[in-house]
C-alpha cells in the first residue's frame, strides 16, 4: 500500500467513525428531548449536541457526495433518496394510523415526517450542487451562506419540503463537498487536538452553567426569524452568529473522532439503517409512556446508555441483510422493469 492510499484510507475511516458518532448523538438527542424541560442536565447535553451534530452530519454528507455528484451515478443516488423518502414517509404515516391512531392523520409528501426532513433536504442539496458545479468553491460557499440567512426572512412554512432546513444547513453541505478533505488534514494528533477536546468538554460545562441562553429553534433551523421572536431587519446577523457557534463547536468535536479503522468504522458504513429505522423505536418508546415514570435526573445516564445500545444494534450486519431490500433497493432493476413496461405498452 503506497502512502497516498494509506492517507485516503485513514481519511475515509475518520469520516465513517465520525458518521457513527454523530448518529449516536442523533439517538441520544431524540431520547433526551422529552426530558429537557424537566432536568437541567438533560437540557444542557441536548443543547451541546445540537450545536454540532446536525451541521457535522450535513458536512459528512457533503463530503461523501464527492463520489457521485453528477452523471449516471449521481442520478442513481437522487432516485434512491427519492424512493427512500416516499417509502418511509408512507411507512411512518401507516404506523401513526394503525398503531398510534393519530387523529386527522393525512399522508402528505410535502411535509417530511420528523427525521425524514434530512432525506428531503439531501435531495435538494444534491440538486443545488449539480446546478453550481461550474462555480468556484468560494462562490458556492458565499451563495449558500446568503441563502441560509435570507431563508429566515421568508414567510414560508419551514416544514414544507424541509424548506428552511435545506437552506439553513446548505453551507455545511458545500463545505463538506469542497473543503471536507482539506479540513480533515488539520485534525492531527498532538497537544492541539487534546486542547480542542478539552475545549469541547468546556463548552458543554459552559452550557450547563447557563452560558447559552438561546431557543433550540435557532439550532434546529426549521423556524423563521419572526417565529423565533425577532422581527428586526438585521435578524440575519443572529443566523451568522449561530453559524459561527456551530462551526466552532463542530471543529472542536472533531478532536474526539479517531482515525484508525475499527468496529466503529464498520458501523459507520451502516448509519443509514440506524437513521431510517430508529424513528420507529423512538416513537414506540414515547408512546409507551415510559417517560412519565422518570422522576429523577439520575435516570438520564440510563436513557443515554439505552440510546447508544439502540444505535449499536441497528448498525449490525444482520439488520442490513434484513432491511436492505427496503432501505437500499436496486434502482437499476427498478429502471429496467419500468423500461420493459414502456416497451410493452408501445
């Protein structure tokens, strides 16, 4: 193995390791959300996670988009994302009707169900990337930041096709695509990395001491400035400040990510399964009413441990083999079948 291959291998392992660590953060955040109004510790950890986990997840997604940005492979990825969205939007709606008996439930593909906003936004990010591939990276970045700021002023329902989050998190997708590899090269071992890890933990402590007094809506990116209580013409400056916080917190968190290939790397290759399936578990746990019996903050570590366990279990090979036909259907066979139908009808 030559040196270049070794560097790329370490780089890929780093991103897969990061991806699994982030999906663990997603599960922990979802598990903590019902508790954040009851326990200060849960709220602090929740806020800390949200300062970096979605921006970094989008960043990693942008980095891996380099493998298939356009052409036949790019179109195949877009079709796969669209099919995943339609299928899981239908499955989650079916669960609401049959299991939870949600009143006035209507299936709509224009309002992504909870976590499925990421699929809708990912589809749009790739389209925007394809439309701007001829641009210089710096122009793509500047335009994405401007769109993220402007989106907060528009009186549009942010949940409609994940409109708000698509533009709010767009800069991180572009940074991952254009600068992901170069940013990774700065994450090295040594005193600087240890200092960054300490600062990341310090940020958590600072938040726990009440140092970050903001609405979680700013970090989730799904609300307009008016909905967040800011009608000032300069409200976009607050978005820029949030971008700065997320970039700093995300950069510090990278110090925790190992570069070596391990079981963590292997599980990082299957985060799509954890992402799409964990929503069913979260909904069932909340529906069961178990949170009503949590009366002490001492249970928070237990909740976190269970969330981590779910992430590990859903990332096992047996889950991939069981759900692959649903989560990663063979698009080429689907397209071939469609062409055969057209031929017969002609």
